[in-house]
C-alpha cells in the first residue's frame, strides 16, 4: 500500500512540475488594452517612415516567474524522493519464518531471528548462529564456521528470498517476517498461516 501511495505522489509531483514549466513558457499578456494600442498606432503613424531605419528596440523585461517555478518544482521532486528513500529502508531485525531447499533434498522450514541493527548483527536459527549484513535491499548471512552462506534480496519490507550454498551444495530460500504483538512493554513474534490466522 505504501509503495502505491509513493508512486501516486511521485506521479502527481512530476505532472505538476511539467504543468508549471509549461505555464512558465507562455508569453506574458501585454499591459496595454486594444484601444490603447490602436490609439498609439494612429499617433505614431506619421513618424513611422522616419523611424523605420532605427532597428533598435527597448530590451524586454525578463520574467522571474519561470525561475521561481523551476525552484519550487525541483524542491518538490527532491522532497518526494527523500520521502520515498526514507520509507523504503529495510529492517531485517526480528523473527522470520524461513523456508529453504537444497538441490535434491526435501524442503525445510524454521524460525530465524536477527539481532542487531538494520545493517549488521547476529542471527540464531535452532542451535546454529552466525552474522548478517544488509546493504539496501541486499542481504547476506553466514553461519559460524563459514561453511554455509545465504544471499538474497528484500522483495518488500516483510519478504526476502535468494540462494544459498552449504559445503558446496546449492539451494534456494525465502523468508517472511513474523507479525508482532505488543503488550505492556514486550514484543512477541506471532506465526500466521496463509489466511492470516495465528498458528499455535
């Protein structure tokens, strides 16, 4: 839902910016009325021939409106991009349900818990542990001993997937972040099935 809102906001700002640029290129309406122009033309007609050789004309005043519109547009686009970047930071910390499968082996599933910050820390899965790193959407964790490595990407804030290699055996994995319930200062991970029902 957040991604859709971000796309709509970005589209709206872009269209508004383009419209402002279009408006800024329109010629400014003349200050004189048609009657004034007609009267001025009639008075100047006799001297037209005399002044025909004078090709110089007063310099047109440049409008500051285009500059203001461009500055406002750039600021709006920068604000939206900044907002989008802030909202798309991925947080791996917490409990995830991970499913993996080595080539030629049955699919397995377990809970993996990442402890640390959004970029580095440690993980625990069963009796095994190791360290993880996150670089924007890219994730990697390595078991202690270095014989098993998981690499992949966030597909959104609560899903990630990728490939793994354990002692030369390749495989694939996917993980879904567990929902959390908060009660009096404590946060507990809750397993849910595909229908959103809490599993016991």
